[in-house]
């Protein structure tokens, strides 16, 4: 009789661990899916921006005798940025940093393009250029929102992975922390404006 009681306790403990493990696993899956959806949203917005760039470059080419180097820099930066594809399941700090650097180079190139366009009155008054510029500005805002949402989802996922008892189950099931977007180097410095 004693062995039956001990066996019952062991079975009860195993049942509790199984139920807790299933609950933890499902929680990780939900959090990871939310984070992956947010990552997809980030990529969608960056793709939207990349899709606008050829139209912007062609409009600039057609409307002005524009600096060739500026246009080539934007086109090359777009090619580099769109060549980096990262799956949310394979998201590492190094890969995210590489992705973010490529997108940052594209942002800088676009900034130079738009700043240089200020020197061309015909281009500034071109309705197609104005529309593309407005769409690009709106897309930059969408990118910022998507990145913020991704960081929020990654934070929630990372909390589940790091909190006890989740950390035990995370290591058993192979769930690891996910990286987040960081501020660009030098973004803590205000830009210099000269007149």
C-alpha cells in the first residue's frame, strides 16, 4: 500500500509538471508568433520604402540634371538593404545589426537625395516628386511604428524566456532571447544646422 501512495504522489507531480510544461510551451509559442508577426511588419514597411525609391530616383532623373553620385549612392544602398533577408526564427543580434546598418545607409542616402533636391526649384515644384516625398515621409513614420511594436513584442517574449520558471522551460524547449532594434550610433547627438 505504501508503494501505491508513493507512486500516486510521483504520478501527480509528473502530471503537474506536464501541465505546467504545456502551458509554458504554449505561452512561448504565442509570444514568439507575436514577435514574428511584428518582425514581418517591420520588413513590410522597409519593403514599401524600397519600392518607392526607384520611382523617386526616376522622377529626380527626369526633372533635373541631378548629381549622378547621389542617385547612384541611393540606388546602391537600396540594393544592399534589400539583399539582406532575415527570418524571425534566425534573428541574432549580429544579423539584426547588419540589417539595421544597411537600412541606416539607405536612410542616409535618401536624406542626402532630398536635401540636394532643395537646390532644384523645378524638382521641388514637380507634383510627382512632392507626392513621392510625402509617401516616403509617411513610410518612414510607419517604419518607426513597426520597429517600436517589434521591440515591444521582443521585450514580452524575452521576459517570458528570462522569468522563473519560464527560464527553465525555455532552455528545455530551446527558446532563446531575441534582439531588438537599437538607436543608431551617434543618434544621441543633435544634428548641426548651419545657415
